[in-house]
C-alpha cells in the first residue's frame, strides 16, 4: 500500500468517525427531546384532571333590564374537582350566577355510578336554578344502556331537564325564555327537535337562550330560529389544540373543525357559545394544550 492510499484511508476513517459522532449527537438530542415532550404531555394530562380555567364572555342585549350572569357546566363526565367537587362548587358559588346551565354529558356511557354528578347538581341548586339538556352519553345510557330512570334521578337532584321544552324564567326584572332541544346532527327530526321548534312560539321582545348539546346542530338546523344566545358543548375544544390553528378534531366535522370552543356568530346574527367542557369521556386521545373549562357569561344591557 503506497503512502497516498494510506493517507486517504486515514482521512476516510476520520470522516466516518466524525459522521458517527454527529449522528450520535443528533440521535441523543432527538431522544432527549422526545423524553421531554413525553414527560411534559404526561404532566399536562395529569394536571388537567385536577385543574380548569374559568372563561368569561360579555354579551349585550336591549332585552334585559338587569345584568344576568350564567355559569355553564358542560361535559364534566363524572369528574370531581376536589373531594365531592368542593373546589368546583366553591368556584361556582363565588361567581354568584343567576342561572346554571348543564348542556349535557354529565355522565359516561360505560360507568354505572354517576352519584357524584347527582350530588353536584344537588349542591348547586342551592346556588342558583339549574337547567340542562341531555348529552349523547345520557341518551345512550337511556336508550341503549337500559337506564330509563336517569332523567328522574337528575330531576330529583334538582336539575330541570328541558327535553324539547321551553320555560320562562324570572331573573330580577328580566324574563328569560330558556329552550332545551334534543337531537344530534343526524337525529334532529328523529328526536322531535324540528317538530318542537316549529311549534314553539318565541317572543322577540324577550331574551331567548337555546341549549343543545351538539354545536354542529346550530350551524344548519337551529340557526334558522329566532333565539338570541345558543349554548353547546360536546366537542371538548377539539381535544388537541394546535397553536395558531385551534382544535384538531371533532367527531362530526373531522379534522380542523369549524366549531370547537368559544364564541361564534350564526346566520341570523345569533351568538353561539361552545364550552370546552370540564372532563373527558375516555383516556385517549388526551387533551393537549386544552385546559378544561368552566364558562361564565355576563349579559348586560
């Protein structure tokens, strides 16, 4: 072997060694990064099981004389914040609501014991009148899980379930028309929602609030009616929230959905507020960059 070839082999060996060291550093960095991300996600998921944010919305209406505060407890799915939900109850009491709304999914379809939710309702009836609608998890327990007494159990706890029903509520000097509609994006007619809404008389001079569990129902079917404020939940904020983009996925709309959480304006300039929800119906996929949410709505003149 001549000297030239020997030098070339040495240089080639050095280059190979440098590349191996560089690859090892890159691989080590990636492994550390993955570990950091994994630990961070695990911590965040654990944190969201015991913490939530309170989101405030300000609405104006010439149809009210006194200010009204509404608290929305959505999609809690049997979760407890503090022993016997003491933390949640204390926070709601501190908000001093005039009305507490439950737009569905207090239970989990596969969990038989939802006594904590009955206890929560019972406690909150001492804070303000409590009204609600069924979510898909309640409906599935009733119709497919042979839990026909579920509505009566919540009624006995103090929750006024509006199942295709309208009730006029007096809050101070205000009269509020509160409507609860059953149905899903594919079952509006099947659950009697359309027939009920067609027959329901809405006083255009009185504030009207419409509750349904599933937001997409407001996009087409419910936006045709003359209410002022819509309340929904169901979609858990899109589960994973991407920076600058928003919620990643909902069952009804798929990836990059229109309706996830927050405030929206519908066809007739009605306001729709969607709660990101307080719980999870299953462990996967977990909420990422998406804190559970308690909603407070102030309606001022």
